[in-house]
C-alpha cells in the first residue's frame, strides 16, 4: 500500500500544494539535522569557556550526538516500517525540538551532553522515517529522483548555512546555536501534523525482533563509542581492542539472530544485491572522506592561517552554494545516465578536489589554491549524495523502505566516525608536538589529506564496478522483499 499522494505525484511537472508541503516538511527535518551538526563545531570554544569543560569532556558535545545518531539508526529505520512512518517522524521531531530547548538553557556539561545525545537519538528516527516517507509517496523514477534531489540538497544547504550562522550567532552567545533549531522544528511539526499523509504499516505477523533490536543497537553504540574514544585511549590499548572485540561479538550475534528470526530488524538479503552494497559502501567512503576533509581544512584555516570562524565558513560556502544551485538539474542527469555513472563521475570530481587541496601552503591564494577544490567538491556532492540515496531505495518494497533508509544512514554515520578517527590518528602520529613550527604543522596535515584522497579513490574503484560497458537505463532491482509473482503481500494497516 502506498501513500494516497502517490497518484498525485505521477506527473513530475504538476505536484499538488499538499505534496509540495509534505516534501518541504521532510526537507526541514533534514535541513535541521545538517544545520545542527555544522553549527556546534564553531561554538565549542565558547561552550568550553563558559561551562569550564576540559577538552576531553568538550569532545562529547559532538560525540554524544554521533553516538545517539549512529547507534540507533537501524532501530529507527525498522521502527518507521513497523510503527508507521508518520507517527515515528512526528514524535521524533517533537523530541528534537524539546532537546534543542534543553541544550540552550543547561548550565552544566553533563546536561548539555545528554541533550546532544537525545537530539542524536531523535535524528536517528527522523532521518530514515523522512526518507522512507519520500520513497513511498513519490513514484519510483523521475518523480522520486526529483524529490530526493531536493531533499538531499537541503542537507547540503543546512550544513553550509550552519557554518555561517554559527560564526554569527556565537559572537552573541553559543546558546543561540543550540536554540535556533527549536522554533524551526516546532513549525515543521505543526505543518507535518497537517500535511504528512497517514502511512502504511507492515502487519508484523512474525512478532517484533526484540533480540535483534537489543544486539544490533548495542553493537552500533559500542562500535561508534569505541571509534570516537580510540584516538584518546590509544588504538592499540587494551580498552580499545577489547571494545572492538565486544562490538564484533555483538555484531556476530546480531547477524545470527537476523538470519533466524521471522521478522528481522534488517533483512540481510538486501546486501546480496550489488547496487545496494555499492550504495552502502559508497555512502561510507563519501561521507567519511568529506567529514575528514572538512575537519582538516577547518584546522588549516583557523589554527594555521588564523582565519576567524566566519571566514572559515565563507571559504566552504561555494561548495554548498553549488549544491543548492545545481539541485534542479541533477535529477534529470540521473534520469538520463543512471545512478552508477553519475556516482562514478561525482567520485572522480571528489578525488580531484582533495588532490588539488594538497597544494596548499602557509601563504595560499584563495582563488587559485582553495576555490578550485571547493568548486569541484560542490559539484561532487551534488552528484553523489542524491544518487546514493536513489540507488539505495530503488526497487525496495514499501514496507522495507524504512529499513533500507536506516541502513544507508547508518553507513553514512559509521563511515564518518571511523574515517575521521583514522585521519585524526594519522595527523597525531605525524605531529611534532606543541612547539612545532607552522611548516611542521602543515606537513603533519598532508598525510591526513593523502588518506582522505585515498578514501575517495577507494570509493571510486568500488563504484566503478557498477558501470557496465554498454549503456543501459536504470534496471536496478535493489532489495526485493520477496518475489512479487509468487508471494502474497503481507497485510498492512494505516497509521492513525
């Protein structure tokens, strides 16, 4: 059963006002997720100063969000399928608004970290629920491609605007960066109650996968926690190795549970599909490389060159602006060439962007050294991000859209956490201590940039395997739940 709006979306040229309204509400939630992630980074020094937080405690203002988001995405995606996408999305959005208010008024580090964890937790439910509402509301093909392009563009726009806004708001108070998402979330919640259609829920005759939910969530939480803590605790420390071992054991138990249960949290058969697997690995390498590059470039601009937070944000702005400006064209490009070719083209631009940034020096010319990388990065993000979302959700039954959306977002977040930790470790190993000269500091960044470029190359090589020698239109069937001709569809109920 699909949304009652699906029929209205049959023509990409004429969408009803309600259909546009639904998409805008979902875009607002994605915009807020990206905005919140980018704004907090610039505000960290002010937060640490006012709340008297040590560096190790301050990192958890960021890591707490990552832990809640990355650890609970699998559960959030399946919850959207089983409990109703509309219900899960709206409840999680309300929690996000409340957590934003809490974060703006707290007077201690632990309370701020707790509010960030709750915000990450709520985003772990809004992200897969929102994506699955789009994929079940807009018909597969050009209509859905257009909707997903707009949706993913809002993420890039939110991230870019967050960098600029945080530079401005932090000048007045870091609390404004925490409070800003709250009124936007409230407006989106009110509009969503009116506009988002009642959604189909899977009739789960096999029961709920409680063991899978417990082991899967615990494994993701422990994995993300271990990766985040490894640079400080030491990658070869007993604590880190034991944590990785425990996460591996939990993942093994999770896989065994999923193979045996009648109604799994994640149907592992989806990963037997080449396009699906390439989309998941592509998402890990794409986001992991991008987050690491942004971290390195920010350190370079602010720590080494002495740029202000606002100047740093403006340096990244061309990339975000290009994503926003090209959003209306990317959908038609995907329709014409198919997601595999577009993803490969995007990764080629990504590799070129990172490689060009290796030329930076202590006295760079922005126009000749930095801007070309930002332009290529903008075009790369515009091509890759929507294409990965489309490839991951094409051919998936409606009742599994939340599951696949949760899996894709998990790949994104886990990839970001793992690769950023690796790049950070490489930089630390190459550093020459606190008394190092500026040139020595720059030299310590270069190995990290080489690793970032290598991550993009790995993503390119993996996605190249999906490009066939002869041109074919998109014929991907990513993750069929069951053969439609031989199996009856399970009954569905409508979310109240």
